[in-house]
C-alpha cells in the first residue's frame, strides 16, 4: 500500500520551525549574557571596598544585587567548629570537585559566608585539607568578590536538600540559614596569611566569564544543526507530492 506524503508533512514541518525558534531565542540569550558579563567585568575593575558594619547592612538590606562582583576586603576569622557547605559537584580542568563555603566572623561581630574556592573530590572532607590556622582565632584578611544571591543552573539541576546538607546550586539565603550567618557571600580571591588552607584549593579570579553559566553558543549550534537535519529530511522524504512506499 502506498502512503501519500501529504498525510504526514503538515505535522512534521512543525519540528524544524520549533528548533529554529529555539536557536534564535538562544542568540538573544547569548547577547543578553554577554552584556551581563561586561557589566560585571566593569564592577570588578572598580576599586575594592572594605566591608564595614554599614556596608554589610546595606548589602543585606537592598544593595547586594547592585554590588555583585565588586571587589571587597574582609577582616575577621573563620568560625572554629562551624559546619561548612559543599556546593557541587562542579568541574575544574576536567576534574570533579566541590566549592567550600564557610561562615566568616567579621571584626564587627557579624558573620557572613565565604566561598573559599574549589577542591577535588578527595579533599571534600575537611579532615583531608586542614592545615595550621584553617579555623582559629587568628585574624584573616580576605580579598574577594560579592557573590550572586542565587543561581539555579540548568533545568536538569536537582533541588537542594538542606536537611541533608546537599547543595547542587547556589542559594545564599538558604545557605546562610544553615550556617547561622547573614545572607551575604563573598567569593575568595586571596586569603592572608596563605597558610590558612590547603594549597590544593582553587581560588576565584577576576576572569568574570568563569563565574557565569554560559553555554549559549553550544545551544545555538545544537538547535540550528537540528533544524538543518530536520529540514533536509522534510525536503528529501516528506515534501508534498512524493510517495512513500513501505518495504
């Protein structure tokens, strides 16, 4: 029995149109992300500011988003005996690991969060990376960047499970509740003295692109590539007037 293509092509043509639309949408998303990254880079290049009691209050109240990616100085100490959060897993140079987030007590007595950087899986456990002075009353100076408040990642990212201390995406307010700190986080670029943590930890840097989830170019290629394949199939096999003869 012969089947006329016209019974199928009207439905099939929807798929390349959808994939083309998604590819075009990713172009707009890519341009939006580029502008966002450039704005953040401009903030990084501004002079660092010291986190005083007033600036901490301002950040926590209503200015945190405005100051995201500004360089800041902290003075205080990492809270001895406090829990820490492992955010991940995340890849770095092809290896899996976690970001280590610890409560940091400022000299004014307030506690905030500091993301100390990335460690490989074998150093996730605190006992394997503690060195002299990691958690003590010793004063530590930290240079870092004001963190984003929340970032979910992709649609496939699981939900956080705070009760199990499993954190798959950034959520500063919830993390702060877990560690009894103010909802403010700084991504550490440098800690002084440098002996406070294992040399295996990978700090943040001022290359702002590394702080953003930016896969839009690959998504553009995927959707437009799929559009090309589906369009070829349509014109090759499903164009009206061509018969499909089952074998």
